[in-house]
């Protein structure tokens, strides 16, 4: 409920309502007991709302016009509570604003009822009504259906917007997580690239060392071959025990085999392999 206000005299709003007859936006009630929940519902269901002046009697002026005349009513806490209870008895609850007018003379209530945001409203009995001219009438089926459709349509739009907002939020979180994951992947790829480069560098160093070792061992093998060939020629040319010469040749051949064992196939290129095979076939 809105905050209650009080006026010592009669406000401009109340004066303007008293100067007009009962109609679509104003109703006069002499006593609080004369107000029913149906009256509140009818204003809440109307397009423009309206006001009810309690403690005001209707009369006919000399020129034949109907106007409101202040007669006053009780404006104590019990009276306020009674009006509030009538509003809370409606479904949904009708939002009213209670204003006390003319405190210094004959106080009366001005009840302001705004057009409801949750139409259609009804009483506890299930009565749907709206203000028409100077009275409250029942809602026609098509009017009631239109109000329900408007309310459900607004509710659907509200829920749809909320769902879209939640989806956008989740997409934002997913995009952030995806971006973070991509950054981590790039970092891991950079680390892997560095490891591969270091590994290739070590392999190149090992290959260069193996090539150098192979060349040195091949040169030693060539030198040994030349030496063995010279010794073999010398022994064959000498006169002596053939058995002794054969044993010396075998010993030379075994030494040559020991030298060639240091040259593994993976350390030799095709030219070196041919040379190695030539040495062992002789």
C-alpha cells in the first residue's frame, strides 16, 4: 500500500471530483460500509482507474446537476483497516492509496485506485467487474478474454526477455571460457614447439658427432687396410714356414675385424657401407 496522506482542508484533486457527477472515474459513498470489493475491482479493471470519495453524499443542484456534498465519516485506524481489508480481499490484491481530506472540519476519505497492472481483478466470489458510466457492471466474456490475453502476453514477453538475458549471459561465459582455453592451448603449443626445437638441435648435434666419428674410424680402417696389404705381400714374398704365415694372417684379419666393429651400419652412408663391404669380402 502507498503511504497515507492527510489534508487539513480539501485538496484541489478532491474539489475537482466533488464538482463533477458520479461517472466512469469517480464514485461517492456516504459510509465506509457502502464500499464493496466489487467497487474496487471495477476501477482496477478500467483503463483509467478512478477515485472513491467516502463521507460524501450525492445531491442534485438547483440547475439539475448531480454533485457531491461532504458529510464526513470516521477516519480512524479501524476505518482505514476496513478499507485495506476490502482491497486485500480482491484477487489479485488491488493497490489503493488512502488520503484523508478536510481534517479540520468534516473529514472524509479519498481512495485513489490506479488501473491495475495485473488485470483482470475479481472478488473472492469470482466476480469480474469494471466501471462504466456511473455504475459497476460485469465484464463481458470477450472483455475478460482480452484482459487475460494481455496479461499472459505481457507475462510471456517478460519471461522470454528473462530467458534471452540468461542465454546471453551463458553465451558470454562460454565465450570467455573458450577464449581462456584457446590462450592455454596456444601457450601449450608454444611450449611444445620449444621442446621440439631443442630436441631437433640435440639430434643434429648427435648426428654431427656420429658423422665425425664415422669418418675418423673409416680413415683408421683404410690405414689399417694399407698396412695389412703391405704386410701380407711381405710375408708371401719371404721364404719360411707356410703355417706360421697363415697364423700371422689370421691374427691380422682378427685385428681388422675388431676395427670394423666400431663402424655400425647406422653411422655409415651408402658409400661408406660399400667400402666396408669391400674390405670384408677380400
